[in-house]
């Protein structure tokens, strides 16, 4: 019989943390209880009972003077409120990943979002999550159940909704459920809250079960994550789910078998050791013992190995992580990010799980230096190489302008974009592109010697495709009278060209203002955003004429509404002719004061009486809206008799 052991078998970070905190509490506090079994493992519960730590069913059962430990599954907000109200001392051992879900559902439920929870509604973790939802939550344990819920509660399919998952939820069922939910709930935010350790454990179980003749899954029968492991493994080969070693003799293992072994997140090392000793009896002398195999599976880390670490401490210069070995792990700031202005506390939080690369191991001091930046660069380079072959569009940030182009950081990889490929039009100052978030396509990814890569990208090719798609969409929907918002791209002596999203339209100079202007720059500037409407369309030549003037600002409409015939108003002389003078009534409208209407006395020369800039009172005597003409009379105002004024 050959045995292959899962590397992820045994306690996860959250369970290990809760168990250690409980045993420490038993030493520090004379009387300690746990709110429910600290973990779903009867052996650990028995060990705690032997030292006086017992589980209670709820906060109301906590004995007077006792200290309560909140288990890794977490509890509802109401439990915290109860403990604080009665001033019952407690130690919060809630797994940081579970606490993160509490924060999410609390925040969004207070904003009025509906909360969907993928999980077992009777599991203590889910009960705790629901207990942080202001108006409760809808829980489902499978895709089939979610479909029933969607049909029964279709009245809020368009309302804001948040989807989270129990940390130990079945990863395959989660992906199917999330995919379905995206199609059904139109205003959905998804948080993938399955613990990374759970996902890795389940993925490894699938791989191991596929290549094994039989699987042994160790863990509590009421442990959710262990039951899921057994269920996953049973889909690929015969699977035995045991709680302890004494259950093994009931099963027979063939000498030709490859047996895979894994354990749930709540399975302690002592139980695995017991199973180790029992399974060793099934192995012939010329084979490795189960214990030797187990020891091999827990080998120390090494340089270049990929590790999953949980953040346990943060300083201004480094992050301390737990990678599941005897070492203390450190990630220096310069191995976390390239940004010299970055603050660690903005990048990671205690309890975060991050993928890292081992840089240096010091077994003497028990430390290991790790890097997120280097691992990201490796993964990023693979992504860039794949994109070079597939033509996939990538996202990145322009970090530097260099001779002949710019450098884009794409998945942690430096990509050179020549100036000719940086934009649709020539860019005079490449510094203007720095700090912009851009899309690009990889044109070339070749070896440049000494382990380096020559990587060239193009932003222009993506922009051209986007421009073409925008143009096609525009011509499909454009119609006369439709309004658009666009930026002024260029100015000419006869008008302004506006970007409508893939297509440029022109606002003629006469359409820019109700007043007479000599150049469009008197009204608009390049880059200014305008609200325009379609005046005319030439589909053959693909030309668009735009309108910009607002009808409510039309001076003739203002005159019509506010200055009817007979109105006396102060006007300003703007020009003088031999036959009279033109005076501005309101901006955009001038009226003629005929020489005969200047005075009741004979006027031989207009300039003897009126000069440009003079302000006089005149009466509107006639308006021709069709020909856009207004007649004014100063004489009519001057001839008003005192009697008539008094009568008025």
C-alpha cells in the first residue's frame, strides 16, 4: 500500500488561533466557558473539559463570574450586545475571515441591501453572519435552492443585493451559484468569502482523490468543512470519513492501493498522529511508515517556494506573516510593493491571507523573508506571455515617460509602449500620460538575454478598436434632435468640432452664440465639455451638424416676452448713420432710431445729437419678428405731456 498525504491536512489558521486562545484563557482565568464547542472536534472538546473548560449553549447559560470565549465560528451582534450589557468578560476568538464577513453584511444591510448567504443555515458560522444583518438574510445551501429562492422572491431581483459565502462552503457549488446569481440579480455585489485555506484544501482533495484508489478523511463528523472534504473525495474514489484512529480497523486496504489522506481544518495534530500509528500497521516493512510520510509532508520551507501566509502583525517597515511552519515570516515593505509612497496599513490588514515567495530562510534564527512583489512579477510575466500569444487586452498604469515612449506596469511587469503606439493622435508631452490607467495589447515578448524579456505593447490598437466600436454604436442610434455630451476637440474659424463618442460633429460658429462673434474661441475652449444636439445628419459623407444655442437664451424670445411694443427702455447707441442711429435694447438685439424719431425738432445731422456709447430712453414702436427688425423712438418719449404723465 502506498500513501500520499495532503499538504494542507490539519488545523487552519482560524481554528489553531481559537484553540490556542482557549487553552491560554484556561490558564489566565479561574473559570472559563466557550459559547458552544470551541471547534467541531470531540477530542479537543474533551481535553478542554478535563481542565475545566466546558461549552454552554448560549450567553444566558454563562455562570456568574466566568469568562466566555467566542469560538472561531463567531456569533451574532445580539450576543455581543448581551455580553456587554451584563458586563460579562469575554475573549473573542472569531476567525478574522469570519469577522470580515460580519463587517461586510453589517455595512451593506445598513445601506438597505438584501443579503444572500451561501451556506448551511443551521451552522453556527452562518447563524452569526445572519445575526449581523439588519433585516435578516436569505440563506441557501445549493444552486437548486438558490433557483427556488430566485423564483419565489423575484420582487427584489432588481434591488441592491450582496452575496457572501460561509468560509467553508463548497467551492464548486459557490462558483455555480455565483454565476447564476449574476444573471438573475441585476444589481448584485459578490464577495468571495470562502477561506483561501478551505479552497486550497478542497482543490488538493480533488487532485488527490482523482489519482488515489481510496481516500481517508480525518475529522469530526459534525465538522462542516470535513464533511465537505469527504463529499468531494467520494465523487472520485471510495472514501472513508473517520474521527479517530480506532475506526480504521473496520476497513481493509489492499497492498496495491494508493491511499490518499487529508484532514479537516478542525482536526488536531494529535488525532493525525493516532491515525499515523494505526495506519503504519498496514504497511510492509520495506515501505515508508505513515509517520515518515507525514513528517515528509511537513518539511520546512525553502528558497523559491510559494507559500500562503496570514498577516499576524504590521509595522511601518514590514509585515509579519504565519506560513504554517516553525519559522517567523517577514515581508519587508520593498518586497510588498514598488510604490515608495505606499503605507503598509493601506495595503494589508491583520488576518489577510496573501500569496508569497520565499526569498531567504534562516533555520538558525527561525525566520524566513518572503516577497509578494516577486511572486506577482512571476505570475504577471506568465500572464503577459499568454496575452502576447492570444492577443488578450491587459490593464496597467503608466508609471514613467522614457525616451521614445512610456513604461506601463502591467501585472507587475514593465511594458514599453513606443510613442507611436501610445495614443490615436500624436502626444507632444508623454509626461501627460503618467499615472493614467490604460488598456493595452502585447505586440512582442521575446528573450533579450541575461534572463530579461523585451516586451512591447500598444495602447493605440486598443483605442482604435474602442473608437471603431463607439462609431458603429453611434451610427446605429443617432437621430436628429438627440442630445449628446462631448468635449471640444478642435476649433476653426468657422466652428468647433466636438467628440460625440467615436464620431466628431461640428457646431457652426453661428450656432455657438446668439450674439455675433468673430471666432469660436470667444465662446468655447478646447477640452471644454458641451451639451449639444443633432441638427442635421449626412449619412453618406458621415458628417454631423450640431446645435448648441439654448432656445431659452434666444434674445428674440426674451424681447417677445419682456419687451412688447410700447415699452419704454434705456438703450445704448452702438452705431450712427446718416439716416439714424442703432441702439442695443438687450444683448443680441439692436433697434433703429430713425432721424425723424430722435426729436420733435428738426435734426439735420444725427451725430449732432447722438454719439456711440450714449444711453437714452426710447420707446419700442414696431417689431418685425420675421425680418428681425425693431423700430425705436426717442421723440415719442419726449413728447409725453405732463398731464398724461400725471394720469399715468
